[in-house]
C-alpha cells in the first residue's frame, strides 16, 4: 500500500478509570494517546433488534503505520465516530497494521 492512501486522521484512544472521591465509584473514560494518519474502509454493516429498538453495527478496516503498542483494548475515533478494535493484524512486511473494527451501540 502506498503511504498516500493513509489520508484519514484518526485518534488512538486508551481506556482509563477515574474514581469518584465522594462515592468511590469507578468510571471509565477515554484518553487520546496519539493522532495518526490511516485508511478507513467500510467492510460490512448489519441491523438487529436489541432492547426493543432497531440498532446497527458497521465493520470497518483501518490501516495505519506499524505501532508495537496498539492492541484490542484501545479504540479509534474518526469523523465523530468511535470504532472498537476487534483484531490487530500486522502486514507481511511489518510496516503497516490492519485493524478490524466495529462501530455500533456501546462503543
């Protein structure tokens, strides 16, 4: 893949937990680790019924330069949408990562 195809700015986010000092409740928040250039491609979409309401989920492929620290506990934010990382696959040459991600309820 030519690097020129990496034309979408994405934020790589990591999960952190903050404790409410009054109640002791732990709350999950997301912090931006870095901004990278990537290729974001829609792969498939589906609709389903959950909790009595119609929902949809979209599978996307995100390709970006290799990072050793990227894993499936992280997520991407792109154009106001949040994508949960389901799988991180290095390419054969070790220069790029291909991430299979899903956008949908709860992400």
